[in-house]
């Protein structure tokens, strides 16, 4: 029986882990729950660095793997936990080379400069931060570490810059303080050590018509991409995700070039023995590929899509690598030809007046094949109280859909939204 520790384990993903082919040979042990691991303070990181490390060392049964599917701080702290009990996985420095936005851009530009936008470091607490910006308007301003585009702002002029700085200064500690606890554990190169979690990066605009994410892995120097997912955006700045759709509809020649870039960059960073996903933009008129960001983990959002199309959640890749073995993920063995995760969004602050009951959700899922619904809000709450949202919208529900073609996906989604008793009312003046 394999003893597999999962940092931030929750019921939904435990169900997916238990559906994997070798789950009967594994025991999944929680190290913090999802809610505990994702608290918006430095508390989870501090606890894991102290009590979490002690807990791992004191286990009577040998631990075979330490894994996690959440973004920061889970993905970032995994190398520290693994190395305390001599388990395989990427180094802390390689993970930070992916997650630290400024350091990652520096590394990317060394081997793929034609796919990296202009960028520069910005100290939001300096006397004149705008004087540090060496790129033209418009640009994005974001912390070197945040989650889900939180505190990321499109800057068109100096007024936008000042307004964004006010919000960043007031809220950056949420990510900066715990990130700095992890940075203290790393051997950082000169020029990066001073760019801590309270710094920002300004990046030139690279948004294009098509955005995709490549899911892959690195093992003993070998780099493989096993799936590419299209990301469709909506909203006033085009920065809010509307849906993830798998498999990608982009030309094979474009996907092959992206795969080559992924392999080159992952090797250069020194990232090995772990899963990754890399986000890209493609501008068809100019045939330009832009690298958006690198994440040293699987995307949990994509897991149901792989299950619908390929017949297996890609948690299997994460577990294989955690156990020190080459992944054997197979494709095309699912019940659907295509699948998508739709994000139901609202773009103004409102009060949730009604949410569907568990029975209503189950009835709708039973009526529409290959559909799964997750409600992200509670009745009586204001949308502005939601945690970890992007800067321009609120995610109120998620609907996973599988089918034979894109038209079927859209029809099922529209039917779900029409029949879903999820209601809102204006915030009183």
C-alpha cells in the first residue's frame, strides 16, 4: 500500500484520486485541508515549514510521495516538504524559476526571447514607482507572486497606474508575506534575492485571439506534453476566463512549435521530475506565439476534461512523478470527443439571493449527460466577499460539459444556465 500525502486535500479531489486505476493500492493522507492550506495569510506556510515538516518525519509508515494540485502556496512549498524526507521532485529553485514572475521572465528570455514580452521590475513602495517602468503603455502590472490574476491590472496611463498602486499596496501582503517565507528557504541568484514578494512586474501587452495551456511533465531530463487546452476569455479587458476546452482546436503546426518552446524553457529552468502547465497566446495574423506563464503543477481545472476525453484524471501524472516513475498517461479512451469547463461570471458586485439545492443540481446533472455543476457562492453573500477572484469579475459557478463537438458543449451549457436556479439582486445604495 502506497502512502501518498496530499497537501490541501479536499473531498472533491479525493473522489478523483480514488477513481484512478491504482487507487486501491494507495492510501491518501491529508496534510492540511484545502481551506487550511489556502488561508489568505502566512499561517499555512509557517505551519507547514514547522509542524508539517515535523509530522512528515514522525510518520511510522514510510511516506512514498508528497503531492498537491493547488497553486500557491501548495505548489511552491512541495519541494521543501519532499526534501525533508528524501523524496523525488523538482528543486525549490526550479519551482521558483517557474512561479516568481520576474525571475521566470528573466529565465524565459534567455532561451526564448522572441516569445517573451518586454518587462521590468517595479517597487510599488518606492517614492516614484512609475519612473521605474521602462516599457510603453498599455501594460500589465501585477505582483511577482499572486493567484488567479488577483491584483493584476491593465495600465493605460498614469492615472490607471496610481489607482492600481493604491490597491496593490493595500493588499500585496496577502501574497508577499507567505511568499517571502518560502524565498528564505531558497538559494537565489544575485539580482533576484532583492525582488521579493512585495515587488511587482510590469509586462507589455501580449493578449491575442487564441490562448492555450499545455499540460506536460519532466522526468529524468525528458520533457513531454500530453495535452493542450484552449482558454476562451471574456470581460471588459478580455482577461476573465469564460471556458477551458479540450482538446485544442489550434493547428497542429502551431501546437508543435509551442511544445518545442515548452521543452526548451523547462530544461533551461532546470525543472525536472514534476508536472507543469504553460500558458501561451497565439496571434494568427502575425503567426506570433507569446509565452504567458509557467505553473509547476497540474491544473486541477483540467482534470475532469481529461477524464471525459481520455478516460482518466491527469492526477495520475502527478502521482507517477511523485512516486519517482515515468508517467504512462494514455489519451483518447474517454466517453467524449471534446470537453469544457465553463465559468459562470458576474461583472458587478451583487448579492446572491438564491442558490440551487443539492437535489436540484443532481436532477439537472441527471437530465443532461456528461455534465457536472459546482456552485461557488452562498445565498445572502455579496460577490465582493469572494476570495481569490480576478480583478474584473466574480466566478459564481462552474459547469463541466462533455460531448461530441463544440456545438453540443455550448448547447448543454446554455441549457444548464437557463435551468439553474442561481439568482442575484443589486446591492442596496
